[in-house]
């Protein structure tokens, strides 16, 4: 028994081929313009820099934070980048949220590992 397509099936096959060819062409087009893919840490560092675009961040500190965070907790999920933990791990709050100075990474903030370090505390003032 030989398969004999009717008009609807033939049209479906032709349209499916055109759509899949167009999708493949678009993928090649965008991939060619994108250049080489960035390493995962560079992508996360760019996300952090873009998130805190109003601050001047220490580039080496951002990368050090990402390495420390991934060493402690595993790979960072790109959908849930720990922006708050990064800011708590810097000297931003120590210097009274001064947006004009360069924000430097100190150490990975973990309230359970070092409960005495709290960058939000102001200390006693009399």
C-alpha cells in the first residue's frame, strides 16, 4: 500500500518545511552576528553590572563574588542571580550607600557562616 497524500497533507508538508527552514536560517543569522559565546561567569558579571548600572563596580570583585558564590552553593541559576547577596558582600553599606565611590567586594556574605558581620548595622551612636 503506497501512501498518496491529498492536497491538505501536501500543503502541510510544504508549509512545515518552509517554516523549519526559516527558523534554521534565523538561528544561523543571529548566531553569526552574536560572535563568540561568553563564558558563564562573564554573562553573570554582565547581569550584575547591568542590574547595578547606577553604581561603579569593581570588575575583579564581581568575578571574585561569582567564583566564591559558585564554590559555596554550586552554579548560579541565570534566572535567580543573587543581586542582594552581592551588594551585602561589598563595602556599599559600610560607606553609607555612597553611589559616587567604587563598590568593592569584601567577602561572601552569609548570615549563617558569619553572623557577626552585618553591613547594615550602623553601630552605637551617642
